[in-house]
C-alpha cells in the first residue's frame, strides 16, 4: 500500500528501529536536513533571479577577453 511492499505494521516497526538508532540525534539530523532544503531552495531562487535579470542574449558565464 505504501510502496516497497511495506504495510502499516512494517512501517511502525521501521520507525521504532530508527528511533532506537537515532533517538538523541534525530532532532539534530532533522534540523540539519531542513536547513539544507532551505539553502537549496534559496540557491534555486537566486540563480533564477540572476537568469531573469540578465539582458537578453547575455549569459552570466560569458567573459570579455581580447586577443
């Protein structure tokens, strides 16, 4: 029902094992994961804003070189 052939009972057992293994570290791991997701979204948004603010036909990677 939930994927991977796991039912509700198996998911509860897996959740219990995860809590036993990562019990005291779980809040810190989740906080770190959340901060990573926020930073990823911030990076996506800033690159999108840079792309929008560039004049048409100009790429931010283009450098001015003279031979």
